[in-house]
């Protein structure tokens, strides 16, 4: 990780741009979820759940500083609300719990591991933050045990896939040269720690 743990203006600008883009995409994914949700219920949310945490996984991987994953997710959630989400309260609560869960993985690893495995774990943790929130907020606690187990498995897979995609997105951006001054491109991804 970058030795300087303070966020710079460059970090804030990059995080803001990425979070705004994902916040707009999050709103689009709500419409997709609503369409499929009519047919398959909460399984639609479970399948798409990883997509709603990409701001924190992409920004966390690129910037590699404490607090970035959480703040990025909150910025994306706020953007989603500002561009038209009708569920402002639940969107902000979900953004909070998803970002907190992702940040918790980095805290447990003491902000020293930034490789693919870490970002995949962040994705999985973020979807579990989503699950726990949905369990109470959307009354998933009333669902049958087999359904809850299925939702957890699907959400963990969705989060893991999203973590992997986030690394690919950041590495693709890195090939353009736009991320040359960020830790992700300076070889400080913690690959020696977690591959």
C-alpha cells in the first residue's frame, strides 16, 4: 500500500469520478432488478448484488488507502439518490452497510494486502452487508431457510465475481496510463501477501 495514508486531492477526484459513474449505473441496475425481480423475486437482487458494490472495490483497488472503499460506496449511493432513485433511505443504508463490510476486510488485513484475492473478499463481504441489510429492511427474515441459504450462496458468488471484474476494470484502465500515479500501477497491490 502507498506509504502516505492520507488522501490527496488527486485521490478524491478519481474516487469521485468513479463513484459518480457507478452511482448512475446503480440506478440503471435497479431497473434491471425490478424487471427480473417480477419473475424471480429476491433471486434477482442476489444475482445482481455484486454490481452494487463496484464503486468500493474498484476505488479501493486503485487508490489503496484506508477509508476509500467506504467513502466511494457512500458517494455512489448518494449519486444514485441524486439522479433519481425513489428509495433514498434504503439506498443510503445499503451503501453504508456494503461499504462498511468492504472496508472491514481491508481493516482485518491491516490495509497491507491489495491483490486480487483481497478485492474478491471485499466483493463477497459487500454482498453479505447487502444480505444482512435486506434481511431486516426488506423482510427477508420471512423467507424459508432453503431460500435464505440459496440467496447467501448466490450473493457470495456475485460478490466474488464482481471483485474479480473490479480488478480487471482497474487493470484495463491502468493500461491506458491514466492510473500511472496510483498505487495499483506502482506494484504495491500486496501480491506478495495474497496473490
